[in-house]
C-alpha cells in the first residue's frame, strides 16, 4: 500500500450555463393562459433562448418565458428550452402540458322546481259511515254543499251512506301534500 494521494481535476468550462429555474409541468383547461419560464446563470450573462415542443423548435419563442394565451388540446405536449451564450448551451428539463377539454354547457336548462312524485290510485277506497244511530238534530252534521243549476242545497251524510275517495299524494323535497276528494255514492252529492 502506498501513501500516494490521487488528485482529481474537473474541467469546468468558464462560461458553463446552469439552469436555476426549470419549467414546471402544468395541467389546464382549454382557453386557459399557460406560462413556462426558465432562468439560467453563467459568467457570461448574455443568453439566447429557444423553446421546443415535442423536440421541434417553436418559431418566434426566443425569450426566457413561453406564454400560451388560450390553450388548445393541440398545445398538449412536452416543452423544453435551450439556453445558449457565446460558448456553451444547456437544455431545461421537460415540462409536460396537459390540456383538458372544456365541458360544454348542458342544452337543458336546470329545473328550479323540486321533483314531483305522483302515486297513482289503483282503486278508489270505499268508506262507509258508522251504522250506529246518530241523535237527531236540527242542524246538519258535517254539511256538504250540493249545487244544481238553479239552487245550492246543504245535505248531511246519513247512516249507511257510502263514499268513494281518491287519495293523491304529492312529495316535493321533504314536504308532502295529500289531497282527498270524494263523492257520496248513495245520495250522488
């Protein structure tokens, strides 16, 4: 074993470019504004820039920022920037741009009403009045108005009368409405 020391020399180019800010991957929606930026440093601070999409130079994009004012799905891809000075160059990391399609507004206008559920009656129930004898009174109990062409009469249901009823249940949100309509089958009120 020898006591010799190894010396390693690195050759660093005097005007080497170091990219200090890399462009970042971006996800956007069609129509959004998108910006990529690169920052570099070297002893020679006179830089030129060229942006690339999927390896192809983008005409006219020669500054440290690439701005897409209104992104389209065709703008999606991998972006890089090549930075040069008088003696060297450096290429940035890839920044992937993902452009999502803008959702089209629905052609149907949203309803402002709560949904309604109707429960159809399969058969109208028949309800009979109690068969126990009611005390006679001079005033009718539960008067029902009867209308004819020329006059209005008030009649009371009688023991043994039968009624047909239709029950309609309407549910709106957390509220329910019940409508009960009926007809006296016996007296045809």
